[in-house]
């Protein structure tokens, strides 16, 4: 894991896209920025900015938190290509693309995998 937030190059590496291929950089950057923003909003119990005094006592993002953010950005890119919730698989027909991924939810501790909060 590297520093927060994940970078475009790290997203491209995770998606197995050659770093020299810049055709989709704008879209990927947008997906990554949205993913980072979403994760920072729903997981406000993590220290994203070590210079922010309100976050001093919070834990830093873990490796699974970081990877979950990258995978969420990649997933949102996949969903863009399947607005009706299906993708074409050529001769194999079509397949449904779920609106959520339990592995990503588990890595980020969101959705049904979120820790219970009191108060």
C-alpha cells in the first residue's frame, strides 16, 4: 500500500491497463476521484489527512481500505458500460452486473459490513 489517496497509475495497474495508455485517463480519474470522495464521506472514522487536527486520533487507512477504494473506482467504470445492469459476453450471452460487490463492501466496511454505530 502507498499513501492516501490512491493514484491514477495505481488504479490503472490494478485494472491491468498499460500506464502509457492514456485514452481513458479522464474517465478513470473521474471514477477514482468519486470513489475517494465517497469512501472519505462514508468512512469518516479514518485519518485521511494527518495534518487535520480533527483526525489525529483516528486510524490510518489500511491496505484493504486502500484496495477497496481502487476496486470501487474500477467497479463504477464497469457499471458505466452496463447502465441496464447487464454486459454482453459475446457467444456466451449476457450476464448481470450487480449494483454492489460484497468483497468491496467488506474491504471498506460499508453496507451490511459496516460496524455498528451508537449515538
